[in-house]
C-alpha cells in the first residue's frame, strides 16, 4: 500500500510508473489524472482517473475500452492480460470454467464484439460467473450508445477497485 502523502509527492513520471497500468494498457489516463494532484483523499484520486477518462476524446475512450481483454477469453487463459485483470478474473472464478461455461463466454464475447465493436467490460471484483453471464445477456439488448456509456461506468469501477488495492486512506 502506498500512502496518499507519497502519491502527492510523485512526479508525473513516477506517478505513471506506479499507476500507468490502472487503466488497462492505457497509461495516458494516469498521466492525465496526475494533473489533478494533489489529492485530498483516495476518493479524489479515483475521481481524477475518472475525470481523465471522461475528458478524453471519444476516440481515446474507445481505445481504452478496446484495450480490455475479453472476460474468460483466450488471452486471459494464456496469461496475456494485465496482472490486475488476471487476478480479478480469477477472483470471479473465470479461470475455472467448465467447457460448457467457457463455450458460453466465448459465444457471448463474440456476439457482444460483433454488435458493439468493443469487448464487454464488467468490473468483476466481488462478482461471480453467474452474475457476469446475466449482465452479458442483459447488456446485449442495449443500444451502442448506452453500452458505450455503460462500459465507461464499468471502467470507473475498475479504477476504484485497483486504486483502493494500492492506496492507503
């Protein structure tokens, strides 16, 4: 755990080195979030990451969404995802799916990507595979505009979970 005092003393380069992976393969979010320093508390730091994402162009937001791996996808199984993603998916049991469950996730990932043009984003910490599958099926009914916004909300939750794991209050 890193203290908020230490975080507030970081240079931009140190901040990006420490938190550049909070936004999946998108260190630009941490770079922009550092511009909101100093942070009054951990919640303000989380809000800075969300503001950095929300203030970005649509193209940058889309790139951030697309940087996320499929849930229970081949990249996750091969260990080709960010360490935080691997731990989060394992915590939700996505690394222990039956062949039938894996097939269902693969089918839903394909359907979702085909409809929206980006991967399904779900902040899996505290969830289980049944909750995720239910959300998958429900959200496939959304319009692309609603789902884009929902993906950003889920990414904000991921920011919060990851920063809460790293920053002491």
